[in-house]
C-alpha cells in the first residue's frame, strides 16, 4: 500500500459545494462498472486525502470516495463549528450528489467515530461497516500519555523531523517496509489551526456506546496489537457492544497498521466486504 508522494493519484479530485460547505473531494472508479458497492471513507483527525490514497488505489475493484474535513488538507476553513450529526448529513448529501444510494462505510481513528455516527444516522445508506483503530468515543480506554500528548500537537503534520523522531511513540508497531514511514510522512499536509481545533471539539462529549447494540450492520473491527493511541481494549469494547461484529487484531500493528500491515489489512477488508455479495447471491 506504499506510494511515493510524487506519484499522481488516479482519482478525480476537486472542491465541491455540499450542504452549504466547500469540501475537497476525491473519487476513485465511481464511474467504472463494478460488482461491488463503493466505499465511503472517513479519515483520522487532521489527516488529508493523500494520507489514505494508497488504500484507495489498492482497492482496484470498487469505487472509493472521501473528503478532507473542513480546514484539513485543502478543504477551506469552516466558518462555524460542526458536529458528527451535521457532518454525517453533509456526507449523505455528497453521496446523493454522485447518485450513491448505498455503500460500505469505513473509518479510521477519529474517522471511525464518524463512520459509526453516519451508520446510525443513515442506516438505509449503509450495507457493511469497517472500523479501524477506533473507539466508541468518550467512553474509551485511553492510550499511552506520551502518544496522546504528541497526537494532540499538529506539529506532527508540519515538521517532518518531529514526526520522524516521534513516529514510534505516536503510532507504535514495527514498519516492515523501511520506505513506508517516509512515504507516509511525505503525503501529509498540515491542517489549519481552526480546522484542527474544530475537529477536536466536534467529538467532545460524543459516544456511540448506548446506540451500538442497535446498530444492525455486519461490522468488521480492525485493531493493532501495539496501538499506543487507541489500545486494543477499545476494539474489544466495540466487539462486545455491536451485534454481528468480528474483531481482527494485527499482531505487532500500531495505530497505522493499515500502512505497516498493508497486505493483511487489504485482504481482510476485501474478504469482509466480498462476503456481502456472496451472502446476497445465496439469499437470491
């Protein structure tokens, strides 16, 4: 799943007006025929489209759509604060703009919370749900304090040397590919101070835990064994709360196991989503 920062992304990308907001949106293969539903992806806090582009590029048999949150990547700064309800409403508007009535939804870290909220708010638009390195919100088991302190500092997006120095504390897990770390760092773009702050406060007081028993969607929970930011226990809490869910743990994986364990992650993701088509064929 590694890609050089100099390699062009094979997607359509641009600023779209959606629900009264301007968002930078990236779309992979939405116009190509496919037997699979597209994936709506919610990114981690402060992260831009390019950070997850290798994942979208690797899923060659299905469409993929994601956007920079207001004030991150190249989406303009938000004028007013937002919350999971308003951003889920905006994401639903975006899907309908491209004629997508149903999709599979995936979120990582902060975006995993958004993916949960979107699924609860718009269940009719979601077939299956994938949660990676995430929690049920404020009712979570906190990670390593050293990692949390550095995670809250947007300097990690601005200063490559800082990111390189604290990479292990931030993300845990051993990198199998020595070029993967520098490639990931090279794809990051700093969020604006306002954008980062609004993203932090959007989830204040939010939790999905009381609603998860009523989620009603097949859910894959992917967690890194050595995640310093979101400890594995949080994945076990999600597994216990969500009916029809399964937990997959990536041995030695940290918060960025989608990068460090790319082949295993993609195989797990595709296997889970492909099973939905198999179930539908059997039902027919």
